[in-house]
C-alpha cells in the first residue's frame, strides 16, 4: 500500500516543528497534526472571557491557549496551538550544563554531540540578549542579589528568542506604545516587530517580537510543502502495511469529526503528557501498539520548578510585568550548593497562570481543582498590594525524575480512563529547599520581604511549565521507550521527538535542549 504521507508529525512545538521542517527539506511529504489553533494577534487571550483554556475532556467546546492538568501535588501547564510550547514559554534558550549528560543519558548524547544542533537552533530562532540600554528592574534586582551574595560570576543575561531594537529605551515618550516597535520581515517571510517591553511574553506578544515557532520553523516547513492541520486531536496510532494509520478527531463548529491518514513514518511531539498518554492508550486500551516498553510512563520530572514571590518598598524596585518575562539567571548547575543543581531567574508576574486559573474556575465544569492554587497566588497579589512591587523568583533544577504516568479509571465514570500522575516532591526535597533558601537569601540581601505560604512552599500545589519524561531514552526495551535517536523500541519508523524522551531533568530551561535533540533526530532520519 502506498501511504498518503511520508511522515505524520503529531504536535508543532519544539520537537514537532523542527522535525517537520527538516523532513520537508529532505523532500518528504509531511503532515503536521496540531490539537490547538493557529493563533493570530487579535485572538490572544486577555480578558477573563477570552479563549484561555484548552479542555482535554471537551476540546470541541474549549480549545484555547493553555491546557492545565491538575494532579495530586502538581499542576502541569501546557500550550495549545501551532507553535506549541514556544507560544507560552518565556523565550529562554539555555544550553544544558555539559555535566548533565554524564549521568543517566546514553553515551551517544553529549554536549559536544548536541552543540552543532544547539547552534543551528540559535540561528533559526534568532537568539538575542536584552540590550544594556533596556535592562529591566527585575534583571537589576537579580544582578544585585548575585553581587551581594558573592555570586556575581554566576550571573548572566540569558539568550532570548526575542527581536530587540537598539533604539528602544524607557526614556521615550510613552515607551510601551506599539508605535516604537520596528516592523520587519524575518528570514522566513513572516511579519514581526521589535520588543517594546509590553510584558505579555507568555500570553502572546502583541507586536510579534517573540520569535515563536510559527514564525520560523513552521513556515520553513510549509514553504517546503508540509501541510499543517490545526484543531486535530490524535487518538490512535496503529501499524498498517509497513507504515502507520493515525486516527484523529477534527474540531469544527463545536463538533468532533473523525478522520484518519496514513504515513510511512510517525513522529510524536505532543509533549511529556501528550505523547506519553497517546502511547499508553495505544498500548493498554486500544492494543494497537502492545509491544511498547514497560518503562512507558516512568521517569517523569517537573524540572524542579519553584516560584517564590517577594514584596519591595518603593515604586521602581521591581516594575513587575514590564519587559521580557525573564532576562537573567544565576546558575548553580555545577552542584556547588550542597550538591543540588539549579538556576534562579527573574520572572515576570505569572499572568498566564492567573488568567487561565480564573477562566478554569469560571467554566461550568471547572470545579474546585485549581482553587487552592489560585487562592495562594492571589493572596500575594491582592488588590491592596501594588503588583509593580512584587518580585517573582523562578527556580528550575535537577529533581530525581521519578514520577509515573498511567491511565486510571474515573471513580464516577468507570468506563472512562484519565491520565494519572504519581509524583512525590518529597523525594526531591533537597533541590526544592536549596532553591527556596537562595530565594530567601536573595530577597533579604536586596531589602525585600519573601512571602511565605506560596505555591510550593510546603511542597504542595506546585506548578511546572517544564514537564519532562514519560517516554525516556534507554539502551534497550527494558530500560527505555526509545533509543538515542527517538525510535520506539519494537516499532520501526515510529519516533518520539519531544521533552518526554529526556531521561532526567535538565536543570536549566529545557526548550533549547529539546530543540537540539529534535534537530539531531531529524538529521538521522532517512
């Protein structure tokens, strides 16, 4: 049988967009199936009634910006749309510490092996650092803390997938007006503008200064003939005549319309939760891929994400929600803090999480799952406090990556199975306490007041934007789901190319490493 496509790519985030682009460049006929919308600036969520939420249980009704999954101990946030995680991440693109790959990773994957692919991604994404004339107050506060604590040599600006103009500065008349954004056509034929520090990096940049995947890798793929189908939710993969049949539901006018396509190769890039859940359903429910490794679902990591907030006196110490969400980091991934490896970054106020939580709770079936988290966040940004004086410290680090994803029947709907995550942050208490201790010291050194009782402070109601693992790399079927080239053991031409294949936490922000691994995998596909 001749299949309709040479390759079907499921998802359009860092793994999917890059893989699709490189396969299309090889002359393959490529189809990208993306569950979310293709977003335009006019459609970005801003008001409570806007399209904030993607509901995996009824996507035909709610197919908005963010998918929030509430598990015991942790809330996992994921983007939904053409461009995947690049839509909602803070644009930070950090290479992993070379020491990361010395333990838990296959011998074939080292920093030296990934370095050419890191460089390729950096070029395509047009990585830049915040110009000296545009330093945010949060960056300055982070730098001040590093200097006062003796960590000046660990402080640096972080590479950002953002386009800046050297002409912008805060002394301009009405500096945050879009009139100061310089419009240009990027190398991939897409219209963009330069950053005017609007602070909306995570909820859609109004001037398109953020170099998201729908402005580079996706149009590169389309120029080479790849087809992108938004609002397509894949529900099964099954071997068929030397290739695979992929079945899906297409969202149209509030309905789910079934369909299918076939391809010689299939690449899963639906993220840590999405790719793992799809393979679990294919192995355990539909029995279409019964031979997938028993390691499927194991090795999940929150990448030790931990948010802390601090209040500062005065009106100009923080200037929250002004400028890129994150612009700098203090790096301890060498293990110098009692053996714990992590980074501390200045973070913009989490408008993304707040907006989505409020929308979730307002939804008819939202229930109370997110209410404790929302209450704890809002406690520290109440109407009586000036948000401009609220500093958010973000920590990311090496947790033990021992979570497990599985399918579990709903108590009240026993014929329905939901994705379940068993993950105990207590097993990684050391890294969380090290991060919180640095947050406390940094706040004290800079004259702030750390807010106690925050999300994660008691290792509960935590939030991660860096979910990893579930389809981890291994040497054999008994130790992993895929090999070092992302190929699923036992199933030729079936690949996983996203953060789910990471065999450990990455410590630093994972997007750049996921992207480099996707470039490497695609380079080896023939």
